[in-house]
C-alpha cells in the first residue's frame, strides 16, 4: 500500500502561472522526494497599471512516502 502525503505551497514568477508552478515543483523537489502530482488551487497576479508584474500560484504537491 502506498502512502501519499500532501503539502500546500505558494510560488511566483514574472513570466506565467505555468512558470510559477514549475518553480514550485523545482524548489519543493530539493527537499521532497517522490513527487507524484500537483493540484493548482488558486492563481493570482500582481498588476501595476495595465501590466501584470507577477504571477502567483497556490498549489498542493502530492508525494509518496517511502518507508
């Protein structure tokens, strides 16, 4: 039986929401092994005038706990 754990994290990017999600996975993978999936819970952005200056994601990362 596999045991799956979920952690919720936030990340950002100046490029896109996809890049913010990728940044989250890259950073999480430094300390979390066996990442299996992500669920993007929320997307937000910072706007300055007419331009989006920062993309933000709040996501859940699922990973398998190995005994």
